[in-house]
């Protein structure tokens, strides 16, 4: 799917699509940079930028944290 379509997707699909672009393991800044390069919406970038400063081993480690902070419907 072209990156230009990502901001029009539901937020949970955006997370799934942009997190697939990350080279794992990654720290918060690398995740935000990859999401930005993939064309994530400002809302997704803001949520990712709110992640704790730490290293994440995989998509699951990020989506679990996002899901616990933002409730159901926001997961990979």
C-alpha cells in the first residue's frame, strides 16, 4: 500500500503499517522517525512520540504499550 494512503487509514491499521517499516530492535526516536518516513498521521506520530524512552525489541512490545495506554482498538 502506498505510504500516501496511510493517514487515511483507521489508527490501528496505521500503527500496523508504520511499525512494519521499523528495523527492530529500535528505540523510541527510531520508531518515530520510521513512522514519519512511512507517512503516519500526526495523531499516530504524537502517540509514538509519547512512548517511554527505551529500546523496543519488536512490534508487539510497542503495540502492547500503546494498547494499554489508549485502550482497545489501538493495537497491531
